[in-house]
């Protein structure tokens, strides 16, 4: 490809609202452009990367025995009503109606459509197991689209759905997909971790997420060094404190704390550690009421654990300040469990402390020296908090480490959630109609592009893993427009690289060398060859790998084999 023939669209600055590096670099390198919030156009260079990711995913899915299909992006409401998700899914589902007033949605995922297809097409156990996948555009009306294509509203996903008549077969395909995903992310060259995960609104039991490790990741993952346990923090169980609670040693006192609202202010005022204070959070209850969730001041509420509690509304929502004032007659910074007449659930570690400080349910007042059992009843307890670095994993006692991750893949065992609701069954070996068991397997194709950049960049721009680089090699001639000899040499070599099947870009723009170098480094092409008159005199080219400090001269006649060697080595 010649740069003069494509829309390169590099730019020096990224807009101020591009918060993370991948978003900035994707705009600067001319990979994407925003059309509307969370909706993007892929430019030629970006599309090449996206297609390479897609190709790797397709190859590995085919190898794993999955069959490619392509389902429609627009889905009839009836199928979603059958599964029950028309009501359940909430505002992320973009609904629309056609000219006849029939309702549809833009598919955020395709369980209903595939289950409908399979219940019509698969009649016998002899056709099973079957695993269907597609690479297709999804739409989710995300509440907060952000970070460019990382959390978009329209995005490209590979989604696969498998069908079985027994648990063992489902388990086998699940394991095959686990392997397949590991191969895909390794082939792309990403540093990732598979973790146990929550299955969220898609439903089902067993599930793993695949996370690309990066500080900008939205997810927190936890793992033990020995590699035996890794989970999304949403799921990581906290160990209940052991031993007896310490005996009370202080009297309970009500004390004025004017203008103090945060745990930090209260702990500072009383000169105690934040772990001696209680944090009282009021959330909406499942029955249009309020529920208090109480954790230690130094801990964080785990929203996924909280919303699994029976009397808590799902999705979790914090009660508004107005509602709290109306029902509890005080403001958020002064809440506490004493004489709080709403259902209250206390985290195990908050229930284990003595002589603690909590709000008095009266503005500007706190209690100190409070003790469970003596000053208020023993609470109802649950695991409500996020685990913290260094504490022992419940599973194997090893110390936990924390890291941030970008979720690029998610696999689930759905069981019969959709097939039962949609009456999807087929005949087993004995001729009995049996409900399908299902698995589903997603990969965020477009998100991978951003995740790869988060993990691979420097101050000059993107540093693509070779597997998904838009071009493998760029040729940069210095002042080609002034020299026929140089033009001929460059074009001859360009032809040779193309004939050798190498993805080569020739920068034939009438630009200063500095501009061409900067653009190609920004775009992140792994290998660069510079042609100059002086080089031709000596029959040499200047080679530089994208992250090399210095360039080195190579023999012009050996350029193709030299580059082939570089590409082969990684
Ligand atoms: P998240 O927790 O990030 O919202 P999810 O659990 O909703 O993800 P799935 O329904 O499992 O995601 O979708 C499969 C994959 O699609 C995810 O692992 C992720 O890589 C990708 N994905 C999901 N939502 C988006 C989005 N808004 N923009 C880009 N990719 C997404
Ligand atoms: Mg989501």
C-alpha cells in the first residue's frame, strides 16, 4: 500500500476528552473517528488491525470446531419476551418499532436468536454437540460510553453458543473454548489472565473472564502468586475474621462532630484508624424500601455481593439523599446502626470489631465506644466487601494480589436458562425430548484493539504486537521526489516485499523525513527501512525496529530475507 493512496489521518493532538492512552493514540494515529457518543467509524489503518484480530479469532474458532454463521443485528421483541429479558434487560437494550408498529431491539447479544434457530433446525442428538459463532456488530446503550472503542455503544463481538444434551458435553466444549481463548490471546501477544467471574444478566453458573492486564482497566482482578486462584474482585470471597471479638473496654458516648461527613474526617477527629469506624450505606430495597449495608471504614462495598442479597434491589442503587433524609431524618454523613429501623446487613469484619465509632442518625453527631451485643443487637451478617491486597484467599489461604484488567473475553455455562424458557429441545438417544444445555462464549474484537494499545505503547505512539499490526513494514524514502534513481530502487523493493507476501506500506508522501518518521512511529509499524541517495551509493538501507534505540545498515540485496527473518523471530 502507498500512503498517498489511503486516508492516513494522523494528527498531532487528541481531544481533551480522550482520557486513556489507547483512546488518544487511536485518534492520533488515525485508526478511528467518533460519529456520536460511543459510536465510531473505523478508518483504513484501524480497520486493518480490526480485521487481523478478527482473522485470528476466526481461525482459532474454526480449529476448535465451531461453525460460523451470521445473525441479524435487529431482533424481534417476541423472542426477548419469550426468554423474559424484554422486561429484565433494562435501558441498555435499544428498542425500536417498524412501520407496522412491531417492536424490535438492536441485539446486545444473541442467545434468543440462536436458541430460536437451533430449536427449529436441530432435531436429534446425532447433530450434537454443536457450537455456532459469529463476528458481528452489537449495540448496547451503555450508561456511560467511554474510553473510545473500549466501552462503546456499537462494537464488534465474536459470540458463540454451544448446544448439548448433557453436562459432560457442555463441560467439554467449555474447556475447549477456554483453551481456544488462551491460544487466541497468546497468538495476539497479549499479557492476560483468566479469572472466575460473575455471570451477570446473561445468567448461568460457571463463568470465566479473560482480562488483559493494564492499569487503565476498569475491572479489578485478584489472584494468588501460585496461580491456583484468580477471580474478578466482584466474586472473590473474603475470609471471615477468626477468633472471638475483643471485649468492650470503652463506654458508649454520643459526641458532636459538626461538619464532619467522611470516614477520613471522623477517624482523624477521634485519632483512630479508619478500621475502627463503621461506614453505613443506604441502598434501595427489593420491596420499594430501604436497606442499610454496613462495612468497616477502611473497606469498600462489593456491589455484586450486595445485589445478590435477597432484600436488596437489583441492580444495586444507592438511595437518594432526599429519600434518606425523609425516611431516616438525617443526612448521609451521620448514619449508623443504632436505632436504625430498616433492614440492616453487616459485613463479617465490621461485625467483628469492638469499641467502634458510628453515626448517631442525627446530623453532626456520632457515637464512640460502641459494642455489638452490649449497645445494639448482634447483627445479621454477610460478606459485603472487596478483598484487599495481602489478605488470605478463602480458597487456598495464599496471599492475594490485586491487578487491574480489561475484560476481552467471557465464557459462560448457561445450562437451560434460555432453552427451557424458549422450549428448545431435541430427541435424545432414547427418543425422549430433552431440553438443550447451552454454553456461550464472547470476545470483544474491537475492545482487543484498544487493550493491545494499552499494553503496547511508548512516548512516540503505538507499538503493535506483530500479529495485529496494520502493516508489518514501512519503507521511507528520503526526498524520493527529487531522485528518479531512488524512486526506482524503492518501487523495485516494494514490489519484492509485496510478492513475498509481506504487509508493506510505502510512505511516498512529499513530506519531510521527520514527519514521515513521526507518523509511522505513531501508527506503530514494527519494522522500518529508510532509503537515501547516500545509502544507494553504498548499496545499503537503514533498518530500525519500532523499539530499537539506534538504526543499523543492512545490505540492499538482502533486504527481503532480512525482514523475513525479523518477522519470523517475532
Ligand atoms: P463489561 O463488564 O465490560 O460491560 P460484559 O460482561 O457486559 O462486559 P459480555 O456480555 O460478556 O460483556 O460481552 C462479551 C465481550 O464483549 C466482553 O468480554 C467485552 O470484551 C466486550 N464488550 C462488552 N461490552 C462492550 C462495550 N460496551 N464496548 C466494547 N466491547 C464490549
Ligand atoms: Mg456490559
